C-alpha cells in the first residue's frame, strides 16, 4: 500500500439473524435474541483495492440500528486520515477516536457509543493487520514491547498499571514467545462449550448436545442457570452424568495441572454456570450455594455487571463452597475491570471483544489481568465473537500472560458460515490458530449474507415480511 | 381524566442550542458544548386535551439524534397502555420500561439507552403529576410511605437498602413533612452558582459575575479546574477575594450549622472545585493537594465516573487536607451510587435528573444517600436540569432526608427562557418552590423554542446554514 493512502469513506450495515426462532441463546435474562451485527467497512484509496477494514459489534436485535448510527458518528472522525499515521501509534489513535467531547457525554465510555467505538477500532485494527498481510494476532505478537505498550489504552488505569510496568512485563515474556507460538499452532487453544446449556432446550436435546461435545473432545461445559433451581439441578446432574462418565470420553485425560481448582470431576471434566445478571447480591449467594452439589467451577454474572463490590461479596461468600466468580462480558470498560481486579472480585476475567472499545482497550485488560494473576477466558458466542476472540487469546498467551491451559475460550457453534474466515475447532476440542492466509481480524462477512440479513431490507427479512411475520 | 385514558402516540424532538459560541459550559473535559435536549411528548386520549407528558434528557450536541432514536424505542413500549394502570405502581412501570432484553443488551442500564429511558420515565411522571393537578414534587411528598416505596427502583440494591428499611425510614419522616414543606416554601431551597467559574471566561468576567452572585445572595460558588494549576490558583484567589470580603455581602451571615466542614471563609462563603474527570487517580491526588490554599469544600469528578475505588482512594488521600470528594453527574445508575456509598468514596452525592433513568431511579438514590448519611446536592446547569432538580431536592428534604441547609443545589443561569415554568431564585440566592399552578415536572418548552432550535431543520439552524456557518 502507498504511504499516502487515506480512509476515504465507510459503510455501515445493520445485520440481524432470526435466532429467536430456535431458542438458541436463551438464558434467564435474555429470553429472545436475534443475534445481530452492527457492521462497518472502512474503505481506502490504497492502490491495493482489496484493502478494506471490517469491524463490528454484537447486539441481540432491537437497537442495532441505533448502534449503527453511533458507529457512523465515530467513523466520521477517520475519514480523510492517513493510514500510516493512524497505525504508527494505535494508542494515540484510540485516544483520538474517544476524544469528541460531545459524543463522550452520551457515554462516557459505556453503552451505545462505546460499543460503536469498539466496532470502529476493530475495523481499524483489521485494516492495519491486512496492510501488513498478517492475521491480527500475529501482527500484535510480532510487535516490540514498546509498540504493544504504545498501542494500549492507559487513561484512568495508571493507579493499577503504568506503561513502564507493562513494558517490563512484556519484556520478561519476550524470550518465550516463539516457543509458545509454535506450541499453540500445534495443539490449538483450549475451549469450552455453551451450546448444550441454554435454558430453552429440553433434556433430550441437552443430553444429545453434551454427548456430542464430549465426543468432539471438549472437557469444559457451561450451562445457564437462574430461572428455577430444581430445573437447574436436574439439568446440571444430567450434564454431569455424561461429562463425568469415563465411557463417553474419546480423548486422553487432561493434564491435572490444567484443572486445579476447577472442581473437576473424575474425567477431569469441568462445569461452569452462568446466571446472566438475574440476581441481587443476597439472592445470588443463597441460590448458588444451592447448586454446590453439581460442583461448578464458577458462577458467571451473578448480579449487575456494574456491581464490583457486589461481585466481591458473592466471591467471598462462595469461596468456602469451592465456587468461584467470573464476569466481564458486560463490563463496559477497562476501569470496571481494573476495579474487579483491585477488589479481588473475580477468579476469571471474561473480556468481550465487542463490549470493550476495540483491541487497544482489550490490551489494557489483558495486561492488568496478567499483573493481578487472574486468567482471561473471553466471552464468545453470538455472531462473530468466536472469530474475534481466538485472536485475543493468542495475544494473551503468546505475548502477555504466557499461560494457556488454565484459561479456556468460549465456543458456540452458531452462524460461523457467514464469515470468510470462520473459526474452527480441532479434534481435541481446541481452537485452531488462524493461519497466515487469514489476514486481518477474521470478521469479514460474505456479501451474500449481508444482502440476505440486512435489516429491514435484506432478502430474508423481506421474505418474512411478505409472509406476514 | 378518564379511567380508560391511554397513551396514544408520542413525538420526539432533537433540540440544540448554540452555546459553543459563547464559551458557556466550558471545562477541562468539555471544550465546546451545544447544550441540547432530547425531548419527548407523550400524548393521550384523555378528554382533557392538555394532558400531555413532556420529558427530556440532556446532551451537549452531537449524538442527540442517537438519543432521540433510543427514546422512540423505549417510548414504543408505552403506546396503548392505560394511564391509571401505569400510575398505580410506578416502580413496576419502571421495571417494565427496562425489561426489553434486546434493548437492555446495548446498555445495560447505562449510556444512550439509559438516558433515553430517563427521558421517557420523566415524561410519564410529568403526565402523572399533571393528571393529579400537582407539581411533581408535591405529588411525591403527598404519597404514603408505601406508595413512595412502590414507586422506587430496588433491583440490584437490596444489599444496601431493602424496601422494608426504606419504608421504616419514610415513616419516621412522616410527622415533620408538613412543617418542612411550609418552611421551604417560605425560605426557598439553598443553591450554589457555577456561572462565574467556567474555564472559558477571562478574569474580568469572573470577577464581575462573582460579585453579581454575591450581591444576589449566594454563598456557595463553584469553579472549574484541571487545565492548568497556576491558572486555577489565580482564578481561585480572585473568587475568594470577592466572596470572603465582608464589604461585598448583601445578606446576613449564614447559620454556622449549615457550613460546618465546608472549609468556609470569614463570611461563611464556600468554594467548590470541579475537574470534570480529567485526571488519573494519582494525578488527581497530587493536583488537588496543590489547591489546598484556596480551601475548597470538595473536588468534584476528580477521575473517571466509573471508578468507585478510585474516588475512595482520592477521598482518603485528601481528607488530611480538609478537602472532600463529590461525584454523580455521570454516575450512570443506582448501582454506581450504591457502591460509592458502600466504599465511603464521597462526601456529597450529586444525582443527575437526566443521567439516571428518571424519577423512580432517583428515588432509589435519595433513599440510599439518606441511609448512609451523605447529603445530596444535585447536578444542574445545561438545559432543563435546574427546572428538574428543584423538584428532586424538595422531595429529598420534605419526605426523605429531612435536611436542607447542609445541601445545596446547583444553579446556572442559562436557557431558562425556553420553559413555560422556568425555575427562579429569591433575593437570598435560594430556589423558589414551584407552586400549585405549575403542574407536572416543569420541563415543557415553548413551541416557538422547539421550532427555532430543532436540529437541523429549526429556523435558527436553517438561518445559520444559509449564512454558511
């Protein structure tokens, strides 16, 4: 590409998939979801016509148009900007994206404007990686510690981590990077499945999907809880009866070092539970104590995502029962993660590639989690999230934390067919590493998918409308 | 009105005032603001044609259209609903407004969707008060403790206050309500001014406006800080030289009981400083120590509004210097206030009538602040905020906390001329009580103002466009 290439214009797309028809994605809070993508493409005047950056954030339906409108406001700030200047200091570029004080007011750094900023920042990182002909994860792990620190958002977190500390941490990890990269390319990145655990599924479907997941090599399984404790216990025992059964296993027993403290059963299988914010703090504590018998590793999102002190209280109360606390998919910015870590509120840090404002803010959280010694297990599922997060976990493992087996990355087998470079799982139930040919951040959708599912004018939705639905 | 009256439809208006032309509202974070209102009118089929509910949230310009789009999504939920059913349990109605799980995802309970919900909830309370032919404050202070508790949002805060505790607190305040109402009608509600302290003003203007404020009877003054410490010290000394000068006073010295702990000068005058979130935590502590000589009562918004633990750290560090911490205008929901109180992070609780999701969530915070013994000094200024908050402070004083002199309510003399029932200040620099003829929540704008300042089609903006600006 030319050193003078600029961003010339952008397009947004409001893309919605009719997942509410199948019960996929149902939990105690979210009873009908139409998985949606607020999608942006950044166009350039590069001589290489294929140099287009794609990004998105994820929603579950209504309001996706509002997010697209916010994306357009943020993306306007990039039109006419020189690519190499933007790429030369991605932390400064991130600060610039957030620096419109009028738009800041309707956040600040939260909700619609923040997830919209995430879509734009993600698209810019996609463009950056494509311009270097590398997958996003590889672009970042190949950075010097100095460049990685420069690419990170530090405002408001320097009481927890300074750029100087981050630099020292990254330098200490330099020597092992090549070895870790080779290892993860060989074995893949550990994953867990949520596909079997949705509230909307009946027992037969849960058993079938759980068995399929065990046979596919998974040994971490998550189920949704919180609507009814007897139902939760029944479903939990059903899942446990399958994942704990040595006869069902098609893989070697896992390394015990990777399952310490995870409430693993006799096969090394681990069960996690997720309440999606349905409880107040005292309720959360009482309810989850009642689920002790199914031995969950952690309770995810026991209460409001803003309630740092509440999560800390739940964690203290459940520690004697061997149940940890995880949260983060709705933690809206790096300041919330900073406090979750400072308050010792979480055992597991669940970043979201689309809730945080893009890669630069994700780097802040990866660095803080590494400093505080808390494993990062990103949130995925939805649409596009699995494609994104494998990149983030690879960055975490290779360049930042240096650990992988204590971490697991969510996998849900939905909607991957719409992406040019879908994520994939190997025969051991682990994510494959996006390879050299997959330049960028793996989020580009097929034009046919956009044409079908764009709301409300796409061919799918027009057909539904014509049928009177 | 008829018992069968329903909400038939609504209209939204994106109204923007060109305040960036004058430097009004400039601070260290917000360098150009076009004070804006995302405004909604709820129409009914009541035989009384004038029964229309008006509500708004406040922004500073770009993005106001995005908020209006979100308001429409939330208001859609009310169309066709019976008014008396909505009014019979305003807490349940509030839960219903927030219960669209798809819209919840793009918050949850924060940012664009939450302030939009605030505009709608405010409009509904306006309608409720008008249907009872009372000002909003009077509607609420006349409620039984049971009805007030029923009208309050309790989800996610029961670890700090339960409905039962709230009921006991309100019952204990019942006996004194009539006396407090009579007293505040007579003397007015205490206020402070920010008008002189904007960063964009030169020293001559600061001195003139400060003198005018002293002569108008005010004795609490706020100035913006954070761009340059020498400049802040010079402006602080200038303001102090006027407000501490006995010769400038036109009012009796205040009751010493009302100024205890406020770093008051020889005339009882109090200075507050406001940084509008410009610092990281360590910076905030060092910078504010450097302003000790101008004796501020508190530093407002020293860092990110989400940083509860950061505010607590700043408060601990500044306590030896006699400087308190205030925050809340950007605290995005009751869970943030809950934690600010639990963590002992604030000396003063600054609710915002438009950042919280309307009256029901404001009641949650008033009850928690009263329980924790922290005075509530609402944020105002902007456009419409002063009109709103006098109602909220009256509810706090008469029905909830029972105290007034330790609290002060922000007053900024901007843009009141656009409202049918503008707030007003008496000769002692105190807010007048909205009287019986001012039914509702005082936020209805003149049709002429809407026609002139609606963006981008209003006559003012069309004229600007025609002039090529």
